[in-house]
C-alpha cells in the first residue's frame, strides 16, 4: 500500500481554489501541493504563502509539464474546464475538476473521451454528496429504512443573488445553481431522471431578467423508477442559506434541516426562536469540500474509482439544458431529447 503523499498542482486561486488549497494543506497530509497557478499571480502568491506551496507557476502549462505532479485540481473559470481536462489527460495527470465541466455538451464529450483514452481518473466537484446530512438521507434510501421512495423534495435557496456580471457569464440559474440539486437528486434516489418540467420567473430582481436569467424556479423531476421529485430554487431567501431535503417512502420519511451557527433556542413568554442559519455556502459546506478532495486523493493513491465520475458531470448539464428548454417551451422535456451536437 502506498504511504507517500500524492503530489498535486492547483489551477485557479480564486474562492474555490483557495478553499481546496487550505483543505489539502491543513487537513489532508496524504497529499502535498507542489505548485499553484492563476491568471492573477498575486492571488496565487497569496494562497501559496498561506498554504506553504513552494511554487507559483507561470501558467497551467507549467503545472501540467511538471513530471513530479501526479494530479491536478482544476478550480479556474468554467470556460476553461473542458480544455484543461483535455490537456491534463494528455499529460497523464489525474483530475479533480469543479463543476460544470462546460456549458457545451460537445465540449464535455470531448473532455470525457480524452480522459478515457488517457486512462486517468476524473472526479467532478459536486461537494454536496459529501455532506453528512445528505449522506444520511442516501443511506436511508439504500438500506430500505424508509421503504420504497415515492416523493423527494429539495429546497435550495441562496441568501442573496450573485453579481449581475456573474449571472451574465454563468450560464444561468440551472447551470450555476440548480446543477448541484440535479446531481443531488440522482445521488439521493439512486436512479436516473427521464423527464423534467420547469416553472419559473423573475421575482427577486428585474435586472436578473434583463440579463436573460430567472431568479425563482420550481422543477418537477420524474425518475425512471417512478419517483416524483421537486426542486425549489430561489436566488434570495431573506433569512439565509436554505438547504433542505425530504424523501417520503413506503415505510416512512427522512428529512434534513438547515445548519446553524449554534444549537441554542431562546424561549420567552412571547416567542420561541433561534439564530438564523449559516448564511453562505462556504460556511454550510466546509466539511464537504474537504471530504470530496480526500475521496479523490484516496481514489488515486489506492487506484480505486472516483465517487463522482465524468458521466455525473455530463448528466447534470443535460438536466440543466432540459430544465431551461422546458421553461422556454412550457412543456415537459425528456432527457433523451437533449443530445450533444455532432462532433
């Protein structure tokens, strides 16, 4: 069994790149960061200084050309993901890539084909699978604890909308926000969705609509095994970051509530209350970010499968495209209607 650390490089030193660098540097001794690169060299240098990374690379190419680096974490902007996957695969590096792989199904297929040809490992960054609350829901489904699942409801609401500049380049709510919920739905039920129906609107900020996006949506999923699921999205919840799930089965139900900074409940003669839930995804999912990278490192070091494969990244984007098409055409859309363009 391998005992030496896995040598990794990080491409991207923005918000998520910093999170993964800190997780690797301070929580995962089984890996060692050899280099980091970012188009903003100052950002890369700041992360390198904080995390003890010995090299700030001039470019992603320098990282990929380093023979000592065995695996890379792609944490750069979405429009670079597919191309970097292809380049990393050709360089023989194992790959952890943040979601989505691309907004283009053709680009995703080309990236996955490069991975398959190279015979390297790829994991997509759907961190919510590694959250302890959602993992417990999945366990209840797998074990039969609640019987046969019948209904699933996912509530996913942000405390505030992202900047308009982000919305204009993110691909829209289904690709930048709901994509996590699409993956979570497949993960929790353990089956594929065959049909999607979307109702949505602009109820938070008219500027979001002017940018061509929605800020509120309700999505109905019909799974191949008959389960009916709903996803409830909003870009603004006044009380904070709202992340809940419930599954109703033939023998019972299981649900999760929001996470709070403390467990205290204040009871007086006029009210019973508690503090607001954690207000940002970086706080809510802190442990899951570490756990997903640990799983990737373990898969590479022990030559096992990655828990979130390339196909998971592909299917989530197909679902996002189907959801948008359903909204625009005012009808249910089957996933088998969505096909990649001819390559």
